[in-house]
C-alpha cells in the first residue's frame, strides 16, 4: 500500500535513516533543489526498469507536486514493494513547509 505523507511526516521518516529517498523529477528540476538524502531516478528511467532502480523496500518518493511520485510509488507496489511513501505536495510542499532543500 502506498502511504501519502505530509512533508513533515516525510522528514521524520527520512531522519530515521532507514528509507531510500527517490526523486522522480527530471535533472533540470533536481538542480533547482532536492530533499536531503534523495537520489535522482527520473520517472521514465524508473518505468523502464523498476527492479534495477529500486533495489530494496522502504522508499519515499517525491517529485515537484506529488503526482509523478504517486505514479512511481504505484509502480513500485506493482513489482512487489510494500513499504512505500509518497510526499504530498512534493518538493514545492516541502519547501513551503519551511523544510530545507539541497541546492547545486
């Protein structure tokens, strides 16, 4: 099941350090700022080979607003992963909540 979480809930989950944080935006979007500890896996790459891109269970997905990341989370669910989180509002919501973005 995909769990949709607020940016604050996502930050708490990520701070525990045991989840993979996957940003499914495009590289040009990533360069404007991303969630700490995230790694970039554009949605098209994820769709092409989800098993290679998602080596383990326990994934927090994020995009700009939360729609592409929800698609990614559902794709992960379809290949058998179960501990899945989607950040509501994406990086826009994260930043709007006053949480830090890594730039550069």
